[in-house]
């Protein structure tokens, strides 16, 4: 699947409906998410998958209130040693995992990106704890992960 030709938003219609566990047709918000859906749908080692099917509560540093974070993907994977692994997966650009750079940027941009970083950290910490409590692994897939594995 050539990601340079993929639309950035749309609906994905799974070919292997029996593997898809969501109660809604999956919507992708980036070509990376679309590529993940295609991979899940067509890889025989992906036993089940869902898109935004798990909501994790978290407290936002933006307003101090409880919110729900819909993790991008849930997948059950059969490993090479025939072990079933349950994954919670977030798809994000590599740079979003780190605080924003502050050189040669406007104050407004720095503040917006810093707030986004801290909200993401709150979401991801909650998702990691949720995964641990529920026998899952938490992972973030970046553009490089997707390019190399999907």
C-alpha cells in the first residue's frame, strides 16, 4: 500500500468483517491510520481489531476535568510463538512524543504545542495504566513504525 497516494481522511470498509470488533464503520483521520487499518484487516496474524473502541478516562491538564480518550486502535495479535497479545495502539507523529522546540517559533505556537504535549501525556499515562490493568500492552506507532511494519 503506497501511503503517498492515500487520502488523509475517510471511511475504511473492512474486507474481513469477522475480524473487526467495532460497532461502527471505522473512520481514519490520517493516511497512517488508514494504513494501519489495511494492515489489521489483511494480516492473518491480526486476529481481531477495532478502531476507537476503547475509551480511557483521564484528567486533562487543560481544565483539570475528567475526559474520555478514545485510543486509536485495539488489536489482538498472534505472535510467532502462538501467543495472543492484546494491544492498545495510538498513532502519532514521532515529534509529538516530545516537548515542542522553542527556538524560532512564536509564543502562541509554543504555548499551543506545549499544552497539546501535556494533554497527550495525560491521555497516554492513563492508557498505559488501563492497558496494564487489563492484560494489554500500550504502544505508540509513529510514521517510522508504520512505514517499517505495516
